[in-house]
């Protein structure tokens, strides 16, 4: 994957965040970068397994940097936590999704496991 200025700034932004970011979050943080360039960068990162996308039920896809050693294989899948108060989504890397027994000839490509509640900050 070729390094570009947009890819560098988007990756730096994602690495600096504690929570998953929507396209709108990233666009607001990087106001000098156009939306289509950010979107193309996110898709390139996702295809190259630098980031993963999360559909947390908020209506917006969010993106987070993959953990070290992640290949976005089914064994790397993990739960996500969506705070219903502040709308933040967190990766729960230490909580893997249990093995799902699928019918013969079915192949797991992605699973969306979201736990909803209050994050530690909102629960105080």
C-alpha cells in the first residue's frame, strides 16, 4: 500500500483515538481533508486489514485500528461496546467472539457483536 498524505493523517488520527470513529467524526477532525479522500482511505485501510469497521446500531459505520497481529480472520473477531449515553463505540479486544458452529458449507466472514450500555465515564 502506497503512503500518501491523506493516508498518513487519517491513520494518525485513528491511532490517537480511544474509541471507534465514524466518517463524520474523522471528517470533522480533519476539516482540511475532503470527505471522498477520507472515505477512499478508510476503504483501502479496511481492504489491507489496517482497520476494521463496526456497525454498532447507531446508524453510522465506525472504524478502528486493528490490534497488533490481527488479520481480520474469524479468530480475530471481538465484541464492541456501544455507550447509549455518549454514542461512543469501544473495541473489546480481550473479549473474543465464541466459536460459532455453522451448517455444512457455510463460511463465516464477519460477525457483528455489539454490547450496549453505559461506558465507565457515563456510568460515574
